[in-house]
C-alpha cells in the first residue's frame, strides 16, 4: 500500500495530520507501511488533480476524503469535517475507519483492497 501526505510548504496542519496518520496505520495493523510526505509547489499543484488542499492524504493514489473536498488544485489549507466539527486534518478515528477494512498482500500485487 502506498500512503502519501501532500502538503504545501509551512502547512500548519502537517504535523497533526502526520501524527494521526501514523497512529491510525499502527492501530489497524499497518505499522510497517511508510508515509511519503510530498511538499507541493504551485507548479506541482497545477499538475496534480488529486490534490485538494493541504494536507491531502492519498492511499494508492486515491483520496479517501474526496467527497469532502470543495475543489482541487487549491494551493491552500484544507478543512475536514469530523465528529467534533471542522479540523485541519482527519481524526484518528476517521483514518482508522479508512485503514481497518484494508487487507494487503501478494494476491493483490502489493495493493490493498477492502476486506
């Protein structure tokens, strides 16, 4: 499974997003899965339709929170809706929900699928 955290430089939500992402991966049996952090430039954002503001989390190239995105290609902060209101990053619980049903293995050629 490939997990990416896309951020703009000096994103105030990068650390909290990274910490929550790591905790959710660890909690759901994906402790060995690395998280690749990609710093997005204005030029990179223009060529990345999957980027919906900073931070954007991609799992195998897909944004599990895409339905919350108000638009793509924004070189700005992103807001997530959660159990307790708005936040600059998904909650650990929201991320656990994303990772818990995933199983990974050779049968899926290294990709993860919903169980």
